[in-house]
C-alpha cells in the first residue's frame, strides 16, 4: 500500500477537500448548538451528492449526467436550507410551481442517488411506494386510501420534517456520520493490523486457528465498520489466503469470513447504522442498546467458534504456523492503536456521561493523533498527511452511501405514514397469525428475509420494523425485543441465498462456487437464525444491565443449545443422533427459566 501523500492523483485533492469539508461540517454540528433540521439535513445531503453522483461513476456519460443531477440536487437542498423559516410556516403544504419543481427534483435525485450507490432494489421499492401514494385512492378494498392533495403529499415528503428530512435522516446527520468518521480515522492507521495481531495471538495456535483468527478479527473490525461487505474485503484479504494456504476447504474459508463479517454488524460498541436508528425509534439510550446487544452478539460468535470445532471433525484445520504469529511487543504496540481510541469512546459514554456523538468526537481526536505514528512508534509526517487524505476520502464515501440508503428509505417510511399503509400491513400480520405470537414472529422473520435480500441491512431493518414492529408489540413483545429481533433477521440476507452479499465477495476472493460457500455459511451462521428466537423465549438475554445474573444464566443456556445444534448439523453423526441433538437443543433454548 502506498503511504505518501504525493501518491494521490491530482484529481483526488478535490475529493480530499470535499471529504475534509464533510468531516468539518458534521463535527461542527456537535459543538454549534441547535441548528434547524431543515438546515442541517439538506446540507448533509448536499455534501453527499457529489460522492454518489460523480465520484463513483465509471463512464464519462455517468459522470456528466451525475454532475448535472448533483447540481440540481445541491441547488434544491441549498434552497431548502436558505428558506427554512418560510417553509416551517407552510406546514408541509407546497404553495407554488417552483416549490413543486424543488420537491420533484429532490425525489428524483434521491432515487438516482440510491440507485447509483446500492443498485436498483431499494429505489424500486421507494418508487412503488411513491406510485401507491399518488394513485392509491384508485385501489379498491382494504388497501386503498382516500388520497390527499398533491401539494400536501409532495410537501410532506420534501419541504417538511417528514419524508426525506425526517428522523432517519436526522440520525444519519447527527450520529451515524460521526461514527463513520471515527471508523475511517481508525482504519487509516495501524488499528486494523492491531485487530489481526490480537486475533492471531488469541487463537492462532488452536485447532482451526486460522479460521478463529478470522472470527475474532472480523468481530473487532466489524464493531467499527458496521458493514459486512467492507469487513470481508478488509480482513478477508489477510485471513482468506492464510486459511487456503493451510489447506482449509475453500468453501469453508469463504464461509468463515462471510459469517464472521456479518456478525460484526451486531457487535458492540458500534454495531453499524442500525443501532443508532434503534436509539431514535425505541427511545432507549445508546448505552442501553449496547448492553442489550452484547450477550446475543457474543453468543453468535460462540456459535461460529463451535461450528469451526465441529468442522474440524470433518477436515484437518491447522493452526497458524509459529512464524506467522506476531511477537508480544508487536501485539502490545499495534493493539494500542485501537485500544486507546476505544477507551476514550467508552470512557466518554459510560463515565463522562457524554452523548455518543460527543464521546465519538473525542475518540476521533485520539485516533487522529495516533495517525502520526507507524507500527514502530516513529513519527512520519508525510505518511500522516497521506493517512489524513485516506480518512477524508473514506469518510466522504461512507457517509454518502449511508445517506443514500437512509434518504431513500425515508421516502418509504414517509409514505407509510401519509397513507396509513403501515397500519394496514400490521393488521394483515395480526390477522394472518391468528393473534398468536409465534406465527407472527415467523411471518415477520420471513418478511425481513425477503426484504433483506433486496435492500441493505439498515434499510431492511427500518422498513420491516415500521411495518411489523407495531404488530409484535401489540402481541406483547417489548419494543426493544421487537427491534432487535427484526434487526437480526434483517442481517440474514448477508449469508442466505439467493442474494447474499458477504458470501458473494468471500466466494470471489477464494475462487469457489458461491453456493458451496453459502451452504457452509448457513451452517456456521446458525446463530443469526436461532438467537433472535432465543431473545423472545428468554427475555432476560437482553436485560444484562437490569438483571445480570439471569441474563448470564440465559446466555449459558442458549450457548449449550447452540453447541448441541451446531454439532448435530455440522459434525459427522448418524441421522437419528443428529435429530435427537437438534430437538434437545431447541428444547433447551425455548424452555424459559
């Protein structure tokens, strides 16, 4: 990897400057006091537009058309920000043809922004929702609605604090962007190598050690990246060659990396964008979300660990050779590059009692200072400048991608509220389940799985919880339980065919048939399928802060169940014994104390 600032192409300096402006803007929001939402949220989109429309374009036509659309979008967002006082008095009702132009422009640009960033599925869902909002009054029966004037419909979505400027976008602006910057600052330095060294020291010598290194490093890296695909691409570049060189089956190597990387999205302290959205939607403090998610996340990685042990009964899974294991001095030095910023973050949230974004700002400062030093603790100023450039580029790209997802998902959520469609689908789930909890849970899980195959995890969670969450809560599930259940099932798309992004990337990196990788991944990723059900059957599992003893006992029970089921599915055994172990394991998991 290059490590000199002058190695950036000249064209990158514009993007580095834009990334620096994006970082400065989001940090400024934290320390500037109250900024009107119709100022901060449109400016957030304005800063994200060039990345989504121009930076990622691969052809001249895409760049030119993207630049035109970005210019229209930036003009529209700046107009919203400059006229926020006037718009606040309109209460979401468009009053002129020019405002109709602004509203239509914003919706078109958001759809195209998302299409370029993440592909067709989510924008297509949003487009169908828009068509329903415009023409739903012509649909007969229960799923029709009375309709509202176009001025109110369009205005609510584009000039009021609903639709694209709603709560979800507020979360992207005020919290998610800050933690993306933190992750970019960590990843630009030695923290990534620190994760790998810690993992190699902890598990490298064990049977299946190379696979277990992947599990630990992906859990650590995933806790700051919150992206399964990014996790596979980064940690997999090191762990996948190590596993294949030691003779691991390629399908297993790819599966280990895909599953462990998917689990990074549920591992505190960061957990990706979904956790911050959960804070806003449930009203539970971020520290409470972390505490609730901790034991289930640990159980997931325990299930993967046990699965590797079970696979070792089928294949010879060697540990890392001694010459590939890091020295103690290297481990101590490189681990400090992520331990120090993480310590600042956790101190700020738990001891200093600061808001998560304020604590993250302090952690960003700590991580940025550490960029001065290399793995030998020597200062390299030119390398420091290069790393700052990487932070600006990566933060700008990541903030833009998440903004694209959230803005597009906000269209869907806005229309669900305007039309009342969410309430109707909730009623459908309740009637389809006969008013019984477990059928409703299975219907919700199926809906999450289907939706998750088409859209990113964050969008799948947001849309699913808006539709199915109220039904589960009405059937007696606690709000946080319902949200975590849906969030976990939204993750399933990363490893479940036919659309499984993490599996596709890992399969490509190890040059193996993706279906073989997916088969092993589903066996290893058993926790993603069963632990959400265990959370419902064992409510104490997510109540570590309130009832630590009962929470730990519940976790032990679920761990035993997952161990039995993993060995039954993976390890070679007679069919009758497999079935008995699965039934016994499920019985242990679903019988509460």
